[in-house]
């Protein structure tokens, strides 16, 4: 008995001409592209104050309309509030905590700041919340 095996010639596609065309197009687009340096906004950050702070200067936090928390002009996470209050309260024990908030801010943010300040050892009567008038 004879076993027949069918052998089919596999059709292969030669990709070399396609790669040549792709590289030629790439070189064309790189050569013809114009690279423009776009001018952006120059951000002027406020310089930190030199010298020691006054012993009664408040430990300030700001809450904007989108409920983001800022301290000393920097955006901070609510997890760092307790550490900031502890550090500054240790350096200036007479300094109160003042939270300046936007009227459109979520109430939970400034309540969180109040609770974190009390948890850090700040007396409740030394934490003030001020709503910014528009």
C-alpha cells in the first residue's frame, strides 16, 4: 500500500517592498515636517519668605472651589495635613490654624482639615474656618 501525502506549496508574501515604502514615507514626513517651538505661559512662583515666622502667625490652609487643599501656596494631599500641623505647632505653639475656604468648596474638606488639626494636638479653640467672600 502506498500512502499518499499531499504537499501544498505555502504561498509566501514578500514584505520587503512594503517595508521599503514605509521607510521612504517615514523619511519624507521627517524631512517635510516643520518643528515649531511653541511659547507657553511663564509661571512665576512666589518666593518663600526668608527668616523665622512670627510665633502667632497662623498655620494657613486654603480650600478652593474644586475642593483642593493648599498650604503655603502648594497643593497638598489631605494625608499630609496632620504632619504639617504637628511640625508647625511644635515650632510655634501659639500659632492658630486658619482654614480659608471658597463658598463653593465641599464641606467635607474643611471638616477634614479641622479634624486632622485636632488629631495633631491643636486645641479646638485654636482652629478657625474663614469663608472667602466673593
